[in-house]
C-alpha cells in the first residue's frame, strides 16, 4: 500500500529550477535513502512533502490518518526547557489524557450518581489508552533512547539553550524516535553522532517496522538501513530497488547506456543531414532527401548526459613552522568545570592528527584551547610563533548575504571574476554563488567556508567536523586535498572512513576525560 504519492511536482527557487516533473511513491514498510549531491534538492523535496513548501506544480497525497515525524537540519529548541521536558513532549497527547482523567476524578466529588457512572466509564477508557500506550513506562523509554544516543552523558536536567549544535541535534532525534510516528523523515541524522551512537541508530532503523525516508551522505550507514534508493540529479528523481552499492552499479550502467544511445543518435543525425544536403537539389533523389528530412524532424532527441560539477580542493602552504606547532603541558580544558585530566600533547610540524571521542567530551574545546582562542582551566599551551592557522568551525551563523559577498568580505582585493572562479572551483554553480548563504544547503555552505580557507596560505589546518553535510564526491576530494597538503593538520571527526589512511595518529579524548563512559 502506498502511504505517500507525489505526482509531477516541479519547484524552483530564486530563479533556479530545483525539481522538474518528479514523481515518487512510498510504500508501507519501505526504508528509503534519498541521495544526491549538495544542492540538488533533497531538503527541498522533504519540505514539499511535509507541507513546509508548496510546489509550483504537481500534488502530494498522504494516506489518511498517517502520523509523520520530520527531523530537519534547522529545527530549533525552546529556551528554558530541560532535555527531559523536551523528550516528554513526545508524549504530550498522553499527558493531556492524564490531565483530563484527573479533572474527571475532581468532578466526581460533587455530582450525581448518574454523572459519577459516566465519569467512571470515561476514566476507564482513558486508563486503557494510557496503559496500552505504555504511559507508565515513559521514563524507562526516555532513558533507553536517550542512553542509546548519548544524552544521559550530558544530563537530562540540562537547559537546551546551553547545548551545542550537535547535542541539540541528538535531542531532536531522540524526541522524534520516542514519538514513534508511522513515517520517519530524517535529514542527515548521523551528523554529530559518534561511532557508538551511529551503531545504535543503525540497529534501531534496521529493525524499524514502519517506513522512513533518510537523507544521508554516510555510505556504510545507508547500506545498512535502506532497501530503496531515490536519486536526485539534474532536477529529476529516479528510483532504484536495493542499497547504495547496488544503486552505484545501476547508475553507472544507465549512464553508459545513455551515452551510447546519444552518440549513436548523433551519428545517425549526422548521416541524415549529410544525405539531405547532398541530394535535396537533385530531381532524381529529391523525394528520398525529403523522406530523410521527415524522419529527422520526427526524431525524439536524446539529451547529452550532463556532467555533474565536481569540486576541486587544494590548500596553500606557507612558511615552515618550528618542529613543535602546539605544545600542551598538563593541560586541563573546560569552561565552568574541568572536562579532562591533565594532558601533555605535542603536535609536530607536517603531522596529520585526528581527534575522536563521544560527543560532549570537549573536542571542539580542545581545538580552541590549543589555538589560544579560549583559556585552559589549568596547564599551559605554547603555540609556534610562525603558525598561520586555517580554522574550519563546526557551527557558523549564516547571514542573508550572497555566497559571493560572504567570500568577498574576506578577500576585498579580488575581482568579481576571481571570486566567482574560486567558488566555482569548489563545485558551486552560478546559482549557488548568487544565492544567500542562509538558503544554501549545509554542504554548499561548507564548500564556501572551505573555499575561504583554501585561498589563504597557512601552515596549520584545524578542521572541526569538516565532512558534516558534504556529499560523497566532496568528501573524497577533501580527503585527497588534505593528503597532498604540505603542512600540519589537526582534525576532529567521527568518520573513520574519512580519516583512516589520511592521518598519522589518532588522539582519543576518552582517555583523558573526567566523565564516566
């Protein structure tokens, strides 16, 4: 049974066509991976099917009485609420029923026998619903899912306004899973999750009885949880039955077949035009030439396969630093309270190091402390005086200014053409370059910020989760560029597939944490 049917939907944004005449169906129990390069329209499609955007053409039809839960990249949390209160909101309909039941009990104190009987009947019905829905096990459910996603380490009584972007994403994901909707819509749920919690989510989704649509660039994760792939490319949506690896095989085959058909048709057109040109003026062959022209006019032309714009990354190195770039002695990091035991760390020139560990241990705090952006709680850090650092931050507030103006602020001496060339090299089209930063996808924003770093010579790269939101091609290209970079790299990542084969050493922050893991 189809629970969602999308028919002939088209949509554009800022003069750029995003989707054109696309159709889609979601069957009960299907686990769908929605994939495509950054900016192809995945998040736009999710916003259309959830009603956040109205398509210019086409229609979206949901099956009756379907409950839908949507985790997107930009959901906000209300200041003043604790994590537990936000998670309890997943069961607000049950708490409303409990409140109604308590009000009925109060009414029984002053009413007729007939009313008491009616109230008792109503209370009994509500009680059955609450018991059947597991209302009296809510705390257990909350603790189970919160523990699986690492929220228990943060503390359920913490105000959500105090959380990092990654922690907020975990809270939203946890709330959504607790709601247990008939249909899950997940936009990059593994961003900010560490390996242990990705493993937990993989098991959860693999055994999920209902249907879901998942946007992700994490290939091992996709292969483990989906059985249908929808590929967004060149404003079109194509369905493949199977996992991501099977999609790659079929997509490559389809591309080869299309290219072969295109070249065959072009050869046929060339032959027909040559025959017509040679024979249309001769009386004896004029009819044959006319017949060939008719055939040519009726021919349905095959479009030349479009080459996807692929990014090309390269980092400029600058003058050489001393042998030790960062030298930390008995360093304790933290803010109001220590996050680690005393650490003694040295980062040598031209070494490439990854920092890993579960969320909340202070990986970003360590980066900023080593660079001298924030003070340590104890100990000291010496930074080489010749260190010229390129810093990619995990979270950066985005303005309404265009990508072109955002880049131009950093390099005012560049010409308009030089700015456009630099951004285009990173895989951004003219439409992306002229769009506001706040409307670009997470991957497109990351490419703009990486482009700013690439155009400034530096001898140390400090990158905080740079692969979040990047599509597969961009991730592969970033890894290649970092391998070739002649300088020092300090990288925070939860993605072993990315940093393995790239770094010389891995620092596991769990070895120094003061938290109980």
